[in-house]
């Protein structure tokens, strides 16, 4: 990297001096991320209980996973969770940000809009694990949600929210929407504040309704932020762990299994480190692929402008 | 400093005319619609707050009161017993201390590491900055399970297992991944005249960093520090794996893991959830302005 110093004199002579500042970061990154990740990939081709020596078995773990009901369930559940982690919060966040920014802050002042924004954001500053305990408490069979339903005469809807295999995943998803919605909201709200207002005003002058302006102009203008939010929440979906660990431990049966929880079980309870590593490797490849696809779609352009 | 403010804020030119667009209607209809929207939002917000309110009410309710009157009634005889018994059972004071030490250390160390990385990438503009940046972002993107077992295996012989230092080291790297991207993208807008002037003055690189770059970048560094603190505080998977004895627990681990370990009644579980929520409520009130603007590199550019 420092070679070619003579050729491009000015920039390269600067380069050499700046590399020193990158050293601590690179070394720590190597030790904490790269080496362990490489080890996980290597272990995924072995059978290992974490104590004796690992035994090389080639791609057997991967082959076995294809017909492993826990693994298949964990990926199917993750795809459904995309609804609660990405789709619904992004749409709700867009609508809320639009209403708060272009309606509430004009009719009722910016303070009112800020208050609502802060309120919807509040769950985001909580640990997911603690939010899980809160919701677990509310969702027990004799818990608050069933009491509310009985109180308003909807007792027939009362459920064993986390114990019924047909319902459990949706209960977890309810908590996720509640937890997630503040994130897109604040990102979109900040984006709207930065948006060029003259375009909105031009649309209004052309006779576009508020809704038309929102769909055709506003959403188009904050497209980069929408991409970032969808990317980050999609990655977060594949990392879901604490919600499931606290609320259901993957149950009942495989109803709420997710890949993170399945690797955790393999690593620390079943002593199937090789199998767990294979699951971890697959999840990581999927997450990296998602990131690459998104970056190719949108972010590369932004990055290239800057770097 | 005006330059730093410009990078932080970039207030868009905003012209607001009160009677415009959809608001330009008959005033009665407009008012009905406006208050309809407002009440809708209040109802939604009530749903957002309800879980916290329910937990708070039941944390101070006696178990017999809960059994007799259910989770929705107000406490007949408010008590701090549930909170005190959970506090003592898990040494919650110790957990608070651990979380403050870990999150505080990570906030400072990760921000420092991000600054050093970003200085090389953003100001130094070394070649290969873009691939390196993508490389760093990997640490943020990788799921915990991709690195957890080898780290766990290495930590034991190194004497780092069940120590706060292990968690501090891991999260310093993980948080600095995003931090590097964030700080580097802010630095790209760094005023060139200042850099050139510093070079003309014969300013060394370390001096340039400490005396010129850091003072101007201070607002962004502070924002990163706040987020790194909160993110680390809220982590669960790695702290749970690496901190296995009660005396090392962080707040989320103490609240979530002890649910199964101790014989806790429903009232104590509510109390534990309330104790888990309260510190974050304090941070939220302290840093509300920073937090509710969100953090993406783009939004600060």
C-alpha cells in the first residue's frame, strides 16, 4: 500500500504517515472479528463437543442441516419476522414521520411533534432483553393483556399468547413492532427536516393533495434513508436473539426458533459446536449477502461520492 | 465553532406558511380533522406507554393484591418490598455498577478507536479507504454467533472469561466499526483550508489530530459516545455468555437471566422489569435530543 510512493509523490507521502493511526484498529479487528470468524468457518466442517479435538467431517453439518427441522423452522420463522422487524415498522414509521412532520408540527407546533416522536422512540433505548421481560409479564395467561380483553368484553379473544404454538410467533412479533417503530420514525423525521421544502411547496401549488405529495414527492426524496432503515432492520432480523430467549426459548416446539437461538443451544447446551458453527456461518453468509445486495442497489452511489 | 455546527446541524432552509396545502380548508372541518389526528396519535402513544405503566403499577403491588385484584387495578397498599427483594437477590447495585463501568469504558475506547481509524481514512484519505471502511463495517454486520464460540474458547486460557474486560474489548471493536464509518463520513466534510493551514504551519499528524481535528469534531464524537454507551448497555447475548457469575452481571443480564434462576413471584418479576427500564429512562431524559435525531452516517453528513 505504501509502494508507488515516488510516482504519486504528494498523496503517497501522506499515506504512509496516516497508516500508523489505523494500526490499533486493524490489530483489534483482526483479533476480535477476523480470527474468530475464520475459526467458526473452520469448525463448521468438523464435529466437536468443545472439549476433545475436533474431527473433520467435510460438509456433513451443512448436508444434515438441510433436513434439520429446527434449522428449517428457524429460517422460516426469520422470514416471517421480517414483517414485524422491517415491513410494518418501516411503513408505520413513514406514516408517523409524515403526519408528525408535515401536519402536527404545523398545526400544533414543533414541541408537540417532538413530544410524540420521543414517545414512540422510547422503547428503542431499552435493552431488548428487558423489553422482553416486560412483555412476557403482560402476555402470561392471567396477565394484563387477557385482563384488558376481558375488561372490554372481548374475553373470547384471551389466549395463552406465548404458550400456543399457533400464536406464539405473532405474540413475539407484536412486541417487535412496538419496539422497532421508533427507529424508522426518528430517521425519517430527521430526513424530512433536511428535505428541500420548496419541492413540497411546488407540489402543493400544482394542486397535489397532502397524500399525493407524500407518496410521490416525500418518499422519493428520503429514499436513501428508507434504504438504510430497511438494510439495518433486515440485518437485525437475522440477529434476533434476546426477544426469543426471554419470551419463549424458541418454543412451544419450534414455533419461535430463530437461527441465533439455535446456535446458542448448539454451542452452550448441546455441545454440538461444529453444527452450531455451520448454522452461524450460514446466517453470516446470508447477512453479508443482504448487505452486498443493498449496497449495490443504493448505498454504493452515496459511498462513492464520499470516498 | 461554526464549522462544527454546520456539520452537525445543516439546518435546511425551511419556509413555513401557516395556511398551505391540505390545511387550507374551512376552519371548522380543519379543526375537526386536526384534533382527530391528534387524538389518534395520543391513543397510539398510550399503547406505547401502556406496558411501562402496567409494569410500574404492578412492581409496587403486593403479591396478594395482585392475586386478588389482577394486573390492571391500582395498588391497594403500595410497597417497595418487591423491588427491594429483587435488588438484594441479584445485587442490582452491583449490576448497575458493572453496566456503568462496561458501557462507560466502551463509549470512551470505541470513540477513541473510531477517531483514530477515521483520521486515517477520512482525513488521511489513504488509498483503499473505501474497501477498508466496508471491511470495518463487517464487525457491525456480523451476527454475534459468528464470533462468539472462538472468543469464548480463547478467553478461558487468557483469563478473560467471566471478566468485564472481555466484554469491554469485544464491544470496543464492535461499536468502533459503526463509529469509524460515522466519524469518517463526517470528516469528509472537514474544511480543507484548516488542514492546509495546519500543514503550512508544519503541524505534525498527531498534533493535527489532537489540536485541530478533535476540537472541531467534538460534537460528533459526543454523539457517538452517547450511542456507544446506550448500545453497549442494551447488549445481551455476549454479556450473558461471558459474564456468568452474579457479581459480574450487567443490568439486562441480571433482569433477564435471573427470571429462571431465582424463585421469583410475579410481583418480583414486574419489579425486576421496572428496575431494568428505569436507568434507560434516565439516559433517555438526559440525552433525548441526541437520541431522537437517530444516527445514520447520512443524517449527519
